[in-house]
């Protein structure tokens, strides 16, 4: 008996030492990588961040039955999570979150886009390191199956427990734990720590539609029946999303007409204003979703990617409202059709056709992506071939970053673009590249305006910018005219047509652009969106009437709770 214990005691001691060393290594790694954890953090907060890493290691240990492989791979995965989060924050000012798991397939399908933001050396080291880890680690004597099974049970039970608020309370992983502010997109990661925030994201991922006051809506609609539009033309509609487009006039001491004289002319020839958008540097579908559905992104709670997390069935939109008036709805995007799951979501939002990069006859590039000039020509060709009336939603790509080292540009023309004198060389290059693409966008819009002006068919063009580009180094060296930061800046919106258009209000948020478009197009089909559009118009006309504003909020919430058209 004594001999048997001695034989068993040696490997058990070795395993215990390895387990202690691995745990200590993971603790050290998490504390070093997470800037939001320090000696002032509570023990509970630190434990909340360590548990996911330790449970991941136990799961890998159960699968591989080897300490070296499980320890090194879990450490590599932990490091990768922090590296990806840092890269995401550097570009768009947002930390990695649980909702990013929905981007898994998109990363592979859209590698031409994501590869522009990755560190090639980090990828190379990872690709070379993993085989080495497995080759060296596999020589290690495997753990007994019984021990591996126990590790799996602890791992499964641990992840199940931390994901359930019935077992682990919200004070440990919750939207307000450790002082987090759920209305602030970055607060969870910054107040709780990255790994704890990812677990919190998983726990709050189940979305419940916000409540709304149906009695208030009924009272309003009874007192204010829908007013039919005097516009009976049913125009063709071009709704153009300008990728990363903003007006450089938002900078102090910059006149829009200096770098963008063509865009300045468009502003003078159109109804124009500026809109607040729900994102910065990326996540185009947030703005896109708001424009099409009139639902503020903030009402979706933790749903970072509306198409993959919210649009699962037919969802009311301006496309459905126009479809009720016999419109043929077409979306065009010069990129991978499956990106952001548009190929699945857009039909549910009322689109009859969706054309992607492979459907283009004109695919000339400007920088990394297909040019706006090519997109404009596709729009013209499609309208010429379509039976009216048609809604054509053009989602541009040319303005997409990254900025600062783009190829496939006319360098001679690029170097003639003046940059603010105080900018460093790298930031001056960013400025010139942005203005280069913005000028191309303005010229493409002018091409469409000239095309519309010579058409006999009534045609409406509505253009808006989806967000500012992720040029944080440039923005740090520039002052904004309103003294706010880059994340709080607005983007332009304009409308022009070859028939008389007028409106007693201008959209101030991207979720109002679609409603405004329906009004300018003279949409008359009774619907929830029509009611919301009329309430929004009345709220702007009587800005002091708080009841109108409450009605608008209730109708916006209704759009989520009863999304089917």
C-alpha cells in the first residue's frame, strides 16, 4: 500500500505543481494585459476576470490531457483576445465584446477588409507557434482519463455557472457591476475588465423589446390622422450611403468649399443638414439599420450588430412601405454580399434584389476598394434597366479605410491636395487620402445629379455619411469647431430631385433619414412608419411640445416590438 501511494504521489505532485504554475501564469498574464485591473481593484473584480481564462485552460486540458499544450494555447488565446480588443479600440474606439462572436464567419469571408487592420508579424508568430506548441507538448505524458474528465466537468460547470444569473449574481457579472454604465458602450470593459465584460455581454445578450405606451400612440393617432402627401409622382429613389464620409468643415478653421468645392456646390443645390450617427470608424450596419427602420440603435441594448442579432424575420422598414406602393427595391454594394449578413437581412427588410461585387460590370478601384464612380455607373445602368418606380439603396465602399498608406491612387493628384500645415507627415498623408476619396464621392454624386436632371422620370437622390473614418491620429492633431471629440461629430445628409421637394424639417439623427426620404418621395401608404414620420415632423415643428417627443419615442419602441410590416 505504501509503495502504491509513492508511485501515485509523484505524478500527482507534478500535476499539482504544473497546475499552480499555469494558474499563476494566467493570473500574471491577465493582470499585465488588462490596464483596467490594478492594485486598487477589488478581489472579486480580479477573480471575475481570471475565471474565464482558468476555465478555458481547464477545458483545453480536458481535451488535450497535456499541461504544456493547454497552458500555452490558453495563454495565447488570452493574449489574442487582448490584442484584438486593442486593435479594435485603436480603429473604432470600441473594445472587444461578446457580440463579436457573430463576426467569426465574416472575418474569413471578408478577409480582404479585416486583413488591412491586422498585424502580419503577430499572425506569422501565431501560425508558426501553434505547431511548435503541439509538437513539443504532445511528447508530454497524458493525464489519466479520469482526471481529464474531472477537468471537463469543472470547465463545463464553471462556464455554465458564470453565464447564469441564477447561480452567479449580477454583482459579479452584470451590466452595472463594478460601477459599469450600460448606456456607455465602452464602460463595461473599462469598469469591469475585458474578460469579465465579455462574460457580462453573454449574460445580457438575450434581448427584450423595450416597453411602450400604446395608449399614448392611440390618443395621438386619433387626434392627428395621417395627412396625405400632395406629391403623387412616385419617384425613383436613390438612397446613397457614403462610406466614412464627413464634411471637413467640422474642423476649426477649415472651409468645406476649399478642399471639397464640388460637394459645396451640391450642398447649395439641395436640402441639406447634418445627422448624429450611432457609430464611429466602422460598424456601418448600425447607421444603415437606423436609416432603413427608423429605430434608434440604442434601443437594441447590447445588440452591436443589428443584422445578425436583431433582423431574424421580416422587419418593418422604408423598403416595405415603398413596396406597398409597388416599388421594386434594389440594394447595391461593391463588396462581398455576405458581409454583415446583408444577403440574409436585406430581403427581410423588404429588398427584392441585392447586388454585390461579383455582379458589377464596373469594378475599377480607388485605393483599396471599388470606386464610387463605378458604383454610380452601376446605379445609372440599373435604373435605366428597371421598371419604375424603383428604390435603389447604394452602399458605397471607396471611403473605407485604413488611411495613411493606401495604394492604387493617383499620387500626382494626391500630392496637389493641401493639408493643414501643423500636421505631421503621417497625418498629412491621411488628410490627403481622405480628401482624395471625398472629392471622388462628390464627383460621383454630381454625375448622378446630372443624370437625374436630364431624366424624364421623377427621381430623388438622398445622400448621407454613415460615420467618421477611424483616423484617430489625425483627429488628435485637429480641433473640431464644436469642441466635441471625434465620436460626437455629425455627418452630412442632403436631398435633391428633378421635381420640386420641400420639407418643414431636416433630420438630425440617422434614424430620421428614412422617414424624411419617404416624406420627400410622397409616400402615402398608411403604416406605422407613416405615423412615426408625421409625429417626428410635428415634434420638429413644435419643439416645445414634450407630448410629441414622447409619442415619437413610443412609436420607435413599437417598431421593435411589432417589427413585421
